[in-house]
C-alpha cells in the first residue's frame, strides 16, 4: 500500500499541533509562572543569607543582640540546607531520567 508523500507531509505537520494547548506553559492562580516562582525563591534565599551575614558582622563588632544573631544565622543555615536538599533532588532526578531507555 503506497501512501502519497503529500499525505505523509500533512500528517507530520499536523502532529505538532496535536495537544499543543496541553503543552503550553500555564501560569498558576496568581498569574506567575514557574520561572517567576524560582526567581522569587532565589531572591528570598539571597536576602536571608545576607541578613545572616550582616547579623554576624554586627555581632563581631558588638553592635547586635546575641539572640537576633543566632536567629538570623539559624534562618540562613536552614535556608541553605533546604536549597542543598532541592539541588540534590534535582540532580537525582536528572540522573534517573538519563538512565531511562529511549
């Protein structure tokens, strides 16, 4: 059974549009996308780490309350541990995907 090349080309061209709406990026309920969420998380991470560093510097000069320094450094440490855990999960997911047979 011979299939005309024009039908094959048309089917190939239409295959790209099948499910195109389902593959389009979807914003969450607030209208922000995944990239915006990551940018906000990175900003929060940077701000928390800077606050911990600033509190440490103030403690070194004797200008900060010890409780505030401990809380700021603890928050920075917890944030950094969370980022490391997420990084490790992303690396593990990448390794799992790379092991899949295609």
